[in-house]
């Protein structure tokens, strides 16, 4: 049986108290949100904190509300299930509701939080193992070792970003809001990621993600999420695709966006998506042709590695398949896409 390492548990009731605990403890402290990913990682001794600061008793971090400017504000401790079921999210940010509905399984969605999924650790089949397993292998560049087992001679970790919410939030122009003893800091989510699998997020020591803001979407907004995984529930993505289309007069595309995750340490925004689809009319032969062109471009731009389960060439082949199906689902107002 795997057991958690010994640590002290703190349960503050305010953000100010939590940030003070983190500041005082320094690098020996760790945040606990829903715990669906942190607890297994603790049992695998990927982390051995002296202090764990639970955010479960801080009510201000929970809930979904509409701001005066029309944006949606989602507390970081709002459960994934609550995000998936919320009528405002389903109507105005469909891609996020769909992505949330495909995270893990029902039990984990009732415990896991949106903030926790945004800040999910990168994953690798050489890293997400027990201490005994990793020790026998000689450890890896992400934890306790100096060697990458994915890329021979690799000097940088390539563990994959596997958070389904990340590409969805990128297409929605989300903004992340953090608090620490130094004050409040906001960052656009597209500027938040780094290409290093060890630390793929621009987050400062002692900061707590408190809320996520989604700008108001236009009336012609349509979106969808596609997820490739081995089983119909529970599994992390082998590939995640978020698609956005904003339609104007005569249902012609005014804006298009396509973001793909689980292939590298950071989500990948497919270049030229707007250029290829802009001006085409949804449902027309030209639109379908351009969607195929964009799907092929996504396939060309994406290069999955052997860092998570699933044959890399097959995952690469599925990029075009899922990009096309997810774009068509967005156009039709259907989805999510999660089957072959």
C-alpha cells in the first residue's frame, strides 16, 4: 500500500491567511485543492512537503458569477462538475463545459476543481510512478535524476500538459488571477505556459490561483472540445482539441481558433486558423474544404512524443481526425467529440 509522507495540514478560512501560511513556510509548503491529482503524487513521493495548505474551507474561492462587464468569473475552487453543469458556462463558453464534462470520471469531477486542473502537473510515463519504480530506473530529469528517458540525451523535460481545461480556456481568452502576500497579479492564459515539462507555468512562489475570468463571447460564438483517450472515462487525454468559431452575418466565420494539448509541455495554438476559415460560410462546401485544410495543417504542426501512453505516430494521425471533427462539431453546435 502506498502511503502519504508525513506533513502538517493547515485549513485556513481566508485567502489572506492561506497566502501568509505559504509565505512563512516557503518552498516546504504545498497547496491542496480537490486533491485528485495531488494525493496520488504525494503517495508516489513526487512531492514531500512539510506543510500542506488546504483551500477547501475558503468560501470566496468557490462559485460562478457574471460580472458587470458581462464576463464570467469562476472561482478556482469551483468543482469541475459544477463548471460542466453550469447553464451560463454551457451557453456562453460551450468548449469549457464540454472539456470539463470529459475530465476523469464522475466521482473525480465532484472533487476536482477547475483551478486544480489549470495548474495540473505535466505528466510522463517515466515520472508518474512510485518511488520504488523510479529509483530502479535511475529517476528522470523532472524528479531526482539528470536523464530524460523520452528524448535520448535530452537536456529539457518534455512531460506533457494534460489538462483538458487549458486549450478550452485559451480559445476563450481567459485571464488567470493570483493572490499572494505581495498582492494580486493577473495573466492572460496564453502567456502563462512555458515549454519546460518540469515547470511549464509562470507562477510565483506563494501565489494562489483565486479565479478565472472569461470575457463575454459574441452571439455568434460556437465552440466544441474533442478528447482522445483509451477509455470512455477516467483517462487523461492522449490528445485534446479545443475549437472556436465566431460567426457573423450569414453564418460566415469572423474568428476561428484551434488549440491542441497533451502532445508537449504546453498547449499548442494552431497557426493560421483564423486566416484559413475567415469569411467562409458554415455548411458550405468551401467551409468543409477549408476545415480539412486546417486539420491537415494541425497535423503538420503537432509532434507528439513517447512520453504518455499511446503510440506516438497514431496520436499524430489522430490530430487531423480530431481537429476536423471538433471544428465541424463547433460549427453544428454539437459535441463533445470523444470517440473514434
